[in-house]
C-alpha cells in the first residue's frame, strides 16, 4: 500500500473511532460481532445433536447473544465510566470479572440443561471437567469483553492526544503572532527621536527615515496578516529595517543580494527578521563595527537564506528556539537550519 492509501485508511479509522456520525455504525459492528459469536458458539456446542434440537439452536443462539449484549453494554455504560475511566482499576477488574463469571455460569448452565434435555450431554458438561470448561470459557469471554475496554481507552487516548495537539498548535500560533508583532520597540523610539533632531538640520534625511519606518510598519501590520507573502516583499522589509538601523547607529554596513526569481516565490512572513535582529543586537553589545551580508538563492521549490556577519563569532551560542518552533509549525521537515559563529543558513522547501 502506498503512503496515500495508508493515510486514507488511518484517517478513516480515526474518524470511525472518534466522530459522533459513526456512533451508530460502531454499535452495529459490535452487535454484528456478538451475533456471529453467539451463532458460532451455539452451533459448535450443539454440533452432535443439531438434527434433534432443530430450531432450538436458534433460541440457544438468541440466549447467548442476549447475555453477551447485557455484559458488553453493562461494561460499556456502567463499569467503564464509573471505574476504569476514573482510574479505579482494582474495582473495575473485580466487577468486570464478576460480570463475566456470571455470564459464563449462566451460559454453561443453560447449555448443559438443553444438552441434558435432548440426551446429548457432552463430556465437557459433566463432572469433573465442567470446572475446567467454565474457567476456559471465563478466560475467553473476559478477553473478548476487555477488547471493548481497550477500544474505549484508545478512543479516549486519541481524544486526549487531539486536545494536546490543539493546545500545542494554539500555543505555537500565539508564538507566531508574537513573532509577527516583533518590531524592536527600541528601534521605533530611536528613529522617532532621531527624526525629531534631524527635522530642522537635515529634513530630507528625516523624511527618508519616516518613509522607511512607515513602509516597515505597514508591511508588518497589514501584509503579514496573510499566510504567505512574496519573498521580494520580505527582502524589501529587511532592507528597510537594516537601513533604519544603519541610519540610526552607523555601526555596521550591510549588503543584500537576491536573484530575479524572488519576485515569484511565496513564503511565510517574517521568517528572517529574528536572525537579523539578533546579529544587530550583538553588534551593539560588542560595540564594534561590523558588516552584514545577506544572500537569497531560489530554485523551483527551494529558498536558501544566508546571513553572514563579520568580524567575530556573532551568532555563537544564540538561542533561536522560538524561531525553530515557528519553522517546525509552518514547514515541518521541509526546512533545515544551520548556525555557526559567523553565519546562519536556512533552507526552505516551498
């Protein structure tokens, strides 16, 4: 079976076990199994005297079916919710064993009565073999009824796992939204303060800073609300950000290179800003002039982002765990991240 076939079968099994729309089908399947079991048990037990018993075999099957039905639904509706799902395991085991024992004794007594009535009593239903017969039947029926418990436990495990996955997804989504809102407040206040100072002395420079700042904020507030943006728009955002940082501090130079295919590639927004901000923060921390070089290489289905900062081991021992969580959420195993002291390389399969 290919991967799509396996995924389809797994999806159907998941739906069959969990979705309310399949509840009737689940019960019908359980009843069908009990009917088949009851018929098989009756015909096997009465095999030596079917001709003499006649239609009595069907009544025998009906009795066995009713006992199985009672035991299974007593387990399903009473024992499971009251004891097993409440983690009262010892009580559940005792009550389930007692239920199965009563079922086994009732079936054995009824079968022995019918066989004795038609004078075809089998050796299994006479002393001293009858206790062994009861014990073997008890073990078999207990195993079958416990199968229902395992199915219900599997259902609850899947539901719990689904809830955990949803909580994790919501958590990651909240992290994503926080990353989307991550324009360094320091930069915003610094640029506004800088433009206030330059407004009288160098109005053209102040105007340029405000235009770039407005483009930066507009991209982050509006364009990034979409799931995918053009890579060229992301590059323009990085260029505006770096230009503003450079105009404010003058502590680094930068260069961004990309190929023509960037204008046709769609990616998730704000994937690269965290790496760039980390590099600039480190430059400010060491108070040493640096150069930042960024390359974007694209193919039909792959984007490679490289950020290199010199001199020094700028990226050494940096924590990119939040970025990695977002990448895992958005791209799964379709990405790879390599971090060295001077360079960060991110590969994405689009």
